[in-house]
C-alpha cells in the first residue's frame, strides 16, 4: 500500500458504525487486502441489481497496475470506505472501473473524493480523457457522474444498457 499523503476530514455525517474521523487515500494493487471488501460487496451488489456479479472480474487485475493504471482506496482506519481504479484504454484515454462505496459510508461524498483522486492519477499518467460506464440499475451513480460534469457518450463497452461518460482535461493538465 502506498500512502498518497492525503488525509481527508469527512463531512461528519453519521453512519451505521458511528461518526467518521480522518479518512486516508491510499494507492494499492487490486490483490491487496484493502480491496477485498470492495470486490466482494461490488459482486454482491451487481448480483442483486443485475443478476450477475461476475462483471467484477471482466478485466485482469494487472490492468490496474502501473505504469498504465492504478487503484485507490479511501480508508477509515482498517475499514475500506470507498475505492476505484483506472486502466488504459488508449494512448490518451483511461477507464475508471470498480467504483464502490461501502454501504455504511454512503451519501457522504466519498465517491467524489475517490473519483477526484483517480482523475489526478490519470493526469499524472499522462491521460487526457477519462471514461467510465455505469448500468441502468445504478441511478445514484448516473446522478453522480452527471452532477460532476461528466459528458454522456453512449454505450461504448460490452454491457447492454450501460451508459458511458467521459471527462477530458485541458491539454496543459496532463503530465508529459
């Protein structure tokens, strides 16, 4: 696990486990133990919403490894609060995958925090465009990406009825 140096104060909203203190962003590998709860619950949630939780394995784990990808988790002590990763789609484009927030920590801005960190990582890796897709049965995710200014680009991936989104960075924002 690589500490990104960022400690973020929650908005102080009550969650099932009590109030959050400081939460920390960390860069990890998909196989690291901090990611296990994310993948397990994401699979469960996909199974409930779509009837197929296997899509959490549709991309090889090493696609999220440097130098072309990365994975970030937000931790509250030993609890994985939220996370997500990026992988290379093309020379200038990466894709956000595995975005998830622990149900006990939802509606507190953690997904936005993780997505901002993934965008920062994308710029560090030299990407100019970030794409992602989400399914029809995830209205809260659709609303999040629209609220954050992602542009709808239609279905670009392998999932029927998914909605694709993209954000582009000004040319001066990407690292060389």
